């Protein structure tokens, strides 16, 4: 089934540890995004990539990094996790043929930093 | 940046209509979206409306846009238990999306 796959589904992490959340899509979409979802705040954009080889900062990029070596993969790395990064993380993509905001989302990765 | 606001909760009786409201601040918004999130899942696009339209209907869903007041609403006719979810309004401006905090809709029998 075509779509976005995120891993891990859930993770508990000690503060200070490094963590990479993986995201893979098989829809050949050019644009990919990472959002975090926090209660009462909705979704906030962390980083995005309009096409392979390029990335950009979103609304809340501090403490996170991304790479886009190819079209399909868009990993999100927390270099040194802190408790405020406890959240649910969603990867999304958008392709040609529709408005920019027509996003396809993964199932989410729930991260708890202790 | 863009502010998008929604009420946090809505309770509706099964079979009634649900109306979820949203306001946004950016008058240059090009598209406005409604997404649905079921428990434990990612967001799924329900519908969207271009900013030069007033209304869009898609089966049980009706979107109304008042551009002058920067007000968007989603009406769900004949609400069913499967409509229980969080609904997010989103505004697009300059190719970027801003999401509201989400409205949790609870359908009671």
C-alpha cells in the first residue's frame, strides 16, 4: 500500500541521547515535512524539504536536524534529546497535481524523553 | 506568523449536524483545509477550499468560507459515531501551512 512509513512507532529515550526518527515514502512526492503535535498547540512545522538535496527550517527547528539524500527518505535527528522534545512526530509529503497543503501523513512516532 | 484558531471541543448527538468553526489572520491565504485525525493515527485530508470560493460541498461535508471575516466552517451532516475525531483547520499562505490546535468532536448516542 502506497504511503508514508514512520519508525519507530513509539520510543522512550533518556535525556542527552541521540535519536533518529525515520520516514520513507513511496509516492515519489517532491516535498516532505516533519511536524510535532502537542496538546493544545496543534501541529508545528519543524523542518521541510521541497526536493531531494534541499531542506529548510520551519517554525520550531531548534534541536532538530534533517537530511534529504534521496526522494524517498527524510530522517529527523535529535542530536541531544531534552524533555521538551517529548511529543508525537508526524512525517508528511505532498506531490504535484494538488495544492501545496494537500499533505499525506504517516501514522506518527510517539517520543518520550525522560 | 499566521494564527489559526478553533474551539477545542464539540459534542454532538448522532444524526445531528456538526459545525466546526475556524478563524485565521492572514488575508493572503490561498487555500484553506480541513483535516481529520482519528485516535492513534495521522492526519487525513478531508476537503479544502480555494480562497475565491464561498462554499464547497462534498457528500456530507460542507465548507463555508467568509473571506471578509476570515472565518471558515465545516459542517458534517447526519453525524455518525465514525465522525468522532480531532478536526484541524489549516491555512496556506506563501506555500506554508499553519494549523489550528484542533477541535475534538465527540458523537454521543
